[in-house]
C-alpha cells in the first residue's frame, strides 16, 4: 500500500512538473510574442515618422516648375546625337509642383533610353500638353513600325541596363503624384506617357 501511494505521489509530482513546464513554456512564448510585437510596433512607428519627415522635406524642396525648359534641356542631353528630336511644346506654361533635379533626372533618363534603343537617325517625338488637371508628356518613335517598339518596352525588363532607370522614373513620377507608363498617342504606335498633376493656378504666374 505504501509503495502504491509512493508511486502515485511520484506520478503526481511528474504530472505537476510537466504542467508547470508547459505553463512556463506558454508564458515564455507569450512574453516573446509581446516583445516581438512591441518591437514591430516601434519599428512601424519609426518608419511612419521617417515617411512623414521625408514627405515634409520633399514638400519644402518642391517648387512650381514649367516642364517646357526641362524638356528642352533633356533633348539637348548627352547621348542624343544619334537620333533626331521633334520637340512639340505648347505656347503656354505646363506647370507642375515638384523638385527640379528629380524631374530633370526623369526626363533625361527617358531620353537617354530612347537614344539607346532607337535606330540611328530615327526621330523621337516629344510632346507636352495640358489635359484637364494633368500635364501630359509623350515620347514616341516616329519611324517605329512594330506594334510594340523598343521605346515602349522601358518597363518590360527586357533591357537589363534600363531596369534601374525605369524604376527610378516610376519612383520619381509617383513621388510627384503622377505615373509613367507605355501608351499610344495621336494614332501612333506605343510610346511612353508621363502624367503629372497640373498646377493650373500657376499658369499665369510663371
């Protein structure tokens, strides 16, 4: 009888130990999850604060820009000697709110890409217009006869050298509240279109 009681007591102690270990494991896991959640929350708040600070810095650095002189500058950039340029600009300003250096970078990267993929002597038409509340820039290869010419493949990833430039252009357009994508214009073959919010109230002040 005493032996049975001893064995029963030992079994109870073992069970109690297992329960306590399990409970300890659960508490440890809950603590670890709490700490991980707190760290993730702190990281998320840090990233959100950084994003707000970046947005404020971008806003402070932004000025009203007329896209016409920026397009002229891009057309005269290095690497464009092998192609012809037909730049069509409206008589009135095409004003957008943005960071001049970034807009120059975007326009220069698109023009450089066009020069690198178009046939020597081909004509790159660059047109700017105001459409509703947007400033619209379009690039197209006037000599292209393919349904989807090389110029329109800027975002396809088929030209490895252009991949980083394409991502940079998309990022800059997005930062300025716009987008850049492949599209046709005026009945022509596919080209590239950039749309940015128009600062219409600035038209008569530039």
